[in-house]
């Protein structure tokens, strides 16, 4: 990752929210900005967002839980996103992912105990022509077979 996320605090979060509150449809930009700033969107952010946008905490929670991109806990130092869409599945992505997750002792969205790597599911990266696709620290990786995934994880050491 390019930079270490800031430590969570209400005042910094309120500043992030204020920066986006006047935008058209501000909820998603606010959530993305909070995650960019803090590495995740903790539950403590929900009432701050709800108050600023005059919506319920349930609405905020619903959006956060609906979109897989939002994290409740900080990610590891490296994030590996593996595509689970149909084109990638047809090229063996599920077996490759299961092999990697089992080797790391993780489930989807999990982070290794040393905080080195987080593995997340995504549902189409637009890399269908080079399936199976992945993103490693936001860099696209085509033809991400089992050996490629193992090499990426080893590189993250």
C-alpha cells in the first residue's frame, strides 16, 4: 500500500464527511474517502455520516454492508483481490482461490495474523480476456493462476 492509513478519530472523520457532504449523492464518496483515510469504515462512522446526511444509521449500515469494497477492519499491508465472476470461474479462479485461502488459513476478507496480506473477493475486474483476474495492491494481474497467486503472496513477505 502506498501510505499507512491515519488512526481513527471523530474530528478527522467529521472533516472528511464535511468535504463531501455538499456533493450530489454524497454517501458513497464519503464512505470511500473515509476508507481511503482510515483504511476501513468503522461502526463509529455510521452515526457521524447519518447525522451529516440526515439519514438513518440503518441506511448507512445497509450501504456499507451491501458493497463488498467497504471494510469494517483495517486491511493488511497488502491487499489481494481475486475475481469470482463467471469468466474467471471458467478459467479456474475458484480452485486457485481456495488453494490460496487454505494455504494462508483464511476465508474471504480475512487478513493473515501478521497483518501482511488481506484476500478479498471481487465480482469482475474487467480482465475477462486474461482470466482469471486479480488486483494486487490495486495493480491488475491477468492469468492469475495458482502459481501466480503464490508468487504474489511470497512477494508480500
